[in-house]
C-alpha cells in the first residue's frame, strides 16, 4: 500500500478469497483488471479455447484460476513462466 492513500474499505490481503472473506472491496483499478481478465477468459472458454483461457489466467498471475478451469483434473503449466 502506498502511504497517504485512503484504503478504508479496501482489502489489504493478497489472496483469491480476500474480498469474500473480509467483506471489503477491491481497489477500483484492481476490480477493473479482474473484470477484464474474467471477461476475456470467459470468451475463450465459450469459444472452446480452454487451453488459452488457462494460459491467460496463468500469465496474469492467477495459476489457481487456471487450475480451477480444469474442474478437478490435474493442470500443469506448459512452460516455466519465469
């Protein structure tokens, strides 16, 4: 967090469940990034490109979301993102 910014009512933890667990909101910029990611991933899934949706989620720093798209099947990165 940047000193001097008003963060009242915003999540301060960095985990996938922070919003639902704390009842607090995401920063508006983070919320917009999340919305765009989910919209893009959903479009890829609807187009039958589950593999690309997983790659997108992983590239955006959300490998847990990429794995969850597999519905319980083992998911492995195709290459080390480092």
